[in-house]
C-alpha cells in the first residue's frame, strides 16, 4: 500500500461510517474493500462502514450488513460505487 493510499484510508476511517453519516449519525468505521467478483478492486476502492453495516450479520428494518447481504445493502443505501463517490467527496478526494 502506498503512503497516499494509507492517508486516504486513514481519512475514510476518521470520517466514520458512510451509511450512518447519510442517516445523520456519527459512528466509528472500519475499512471495507469493494469487490469485483471475489477480488478486491484495490486499496483506493474502500468504504468506511461501522461494524453493524459492515459485518454485523443483520438484515432487519433498522439496518442491513454488507456481509452477507450485498443486494439488500445496496438496495437500501446505494451501490458501493455510489457510496465510494460520497466517501471521496466527504474525504476531499477526487476520482482518478
């Protein structure tokens, strides 16, 4: 990972969960790597998600976790690429 990628991921973590942010809630984030099939797109394609929205294993009216419910997650909160765009805007990044 390059220093620029580390800086970006630190900014993503510091910004908090992008889903919670959209709901007006401030919550800590962990890094979620966006996948294409079963492969990571790279260190520049990451979202900040709280534990519940990332890997909380829940699918309720209150929240959906990305793992393992990608379709339901994206239907409710937007595609991962849409969330990446919002993440980059929030962190002051510009798409490549």
